[in-house]
C-alpha cells in the first residue's frame, strides 16, 4: 500500500441499512399504483418471479446506484446493484460516504477477497450463516485519495469488460452443453415412450426394496462409524465414500430396510426433490438419511442403468415437481412417490438407450469440466486484479510506466 493511502474501518466509510419483510399476504404479481417492487436475492438473476408490495413507511428502498449485500445462507456475501425498489431482510443496503470513498471503488472492494474472506469466516460461525452490521463494522478498508480511486475504477472497468464477456460466453457454453443432454433425454421419453409399457414405481421395484426414507436422526460425526448419504451429497452421478458423514452404527439398527447394497438409485425426497444419484458398489452396507429413498428395480422389468435416466426424464421430474410441497423445506410424500407413473421399454431397448445416454452423459460431463475450469480461472484472474487494485499495485504500475515514458 502506498504512502498516500489510508486504512479506515468499514463503519467510517459506509453506513448500512437492513431490509424489511412484509407479509406474503401483501404480495401482488402485477405492478399497480401505490405499490413498489420487492427485491429479493433471486430478482438479481431473473425477473420471472417479480412481486410488488404496498408503499408504506415501514419498507426500506434502494435506487439502481445502491449497493446491496446478501446477508444469509447460500447468498451471504453476494454483491448486487442495478435495481430499484424495496428490499427484503435477506439484503442489507450500503450507504457509502461519497466524500471518502467512490461508490464504484467501494463496489469493487466488496467483491474482493479483502472483504469476502473475513465475511465468510464470520458467516461460517453463525447459526444462520449470516452477519450483522456490527460483525463487519471494523473490517479494514484501503482508502486512497478519491482521484486515485477513480483511476483504479477505470482500470478495473476496462479489464473486467473483457473478463465478464469471457465469463458470459463460457457460462453460455456450459448451459448449452447441459441443454443438449436434456433435449436428447426429452426426445427419447417424449417420442418413443408412448409405445412403452406403463406402470407405477411401487410395482416395478425389487421385492427387497421397501421404498422407505432413511435415518431420521443420524446424530453427530462418529469416527470410523457407518457412512451415510445425505441429500447434500447428491451432487454427482455416482456417490462414493469420499467426504460422507459417518454415524454411530447403533443408530441404523432400526433402518435396515434402507441399507445400501451398491448400485442403488438414490432419490432425493426432501430439499432438492427429484435429484437422482447412483450408490457406488463400495457403499454396500452404508445407509441414507431421511431425505433419500434408495431404489432397486426388479431386474426382469427394469435395469438400474435405464432406471437412472428414467427417473431423470422430464415426465417423471414433472410428476415429482407437482407433488412437492412446503415452503421452508420442500418434500414429497412417500405415498405420492410410490405412485409415480413410468414408461418402460423392453429390456433390450433399455440396454441400447442406456449405452447411448451414458456416452452423451460422459461427453456432457467432460465439457462441463472444461468450462467449469475456465470459469474458475477467470474468477481467480478477477481476484488477482482486485488484490493488486487494493494494495496499490495497479496504479503503481501506471505511475512507473508514465515515468519511463517521460524518461
């Protein structure tokens, strides 16, 4: 940091104002006189679910220039701006002192690791994975003279214009790769499925499969204990022992019906309902928690391999979506899950389709990996530039280049 820079506590460069949470009974989906849009975290990604609330003295409002910070859960630390309206309690508005700090400079600072790292450390210790104004009040902020702040912003604006374009293009490619697989899956189950045998899930599972959910209270981590799969573990096609929670084996004695044998399909019925994964053979003897139902099909009717894609098909996923209920915790009843309607082709057809879908799935995951690595590299590049910006290296390099040009 250069000699002309100061370091100030965050509370000296910006004030903060929390949001308000009007009751849902006041929400309307169409704008009307006397109402204002209620901004929620989701609204900064899409306008598809916009809601409006009455204008009252209790609401907190923001303009498009205001900078908002996500306060809780998975959205904590997200930095948003560009929309006006009232904002809810999941957001907090910054009120930077324009005589001390440039608003755009402050926006870049909030996105940098200098702010994000200590914020995440605080959020990780919170029961709600959140933070208060007091938690961040003394975070150090590098404050160069205003003119230099504006120069830093100009450099970052120019650098990030290219970076953001590359990120947008990569995200589009990533979405296209996923959509290609989804469209092929949809084509199979919308065109051919009309000729296939129809049945319900409970009629096509193996006689040893009870279609039950797992351990309700798995308890704390138990060293060298029994591995269990939780809904949060269902992030990839095949689930292995890596990073699974281990519990006291005694807690599973009443849940023998959900003991895994390997190659079980794992259907999420709480939280992200409809997510499906496959238990690796090494999970034989392991168990699942309440949010997962293990599925083993009658092999004379339906193969596990094709069953995986069948459960992921648009027709089945739509049924799960229709039967899912709840607000804070989404879930589907076991009785509704058992009655899911399935379209089942002959076994030889299942083998051919599974092979084709496996090949396409592998290629999709390969492309996803490439694009995800590129996104990670671009994010690291952004953080590297921000790090240089807030330690004075960017403008120092400019000064050096200017001096060399004059010499």
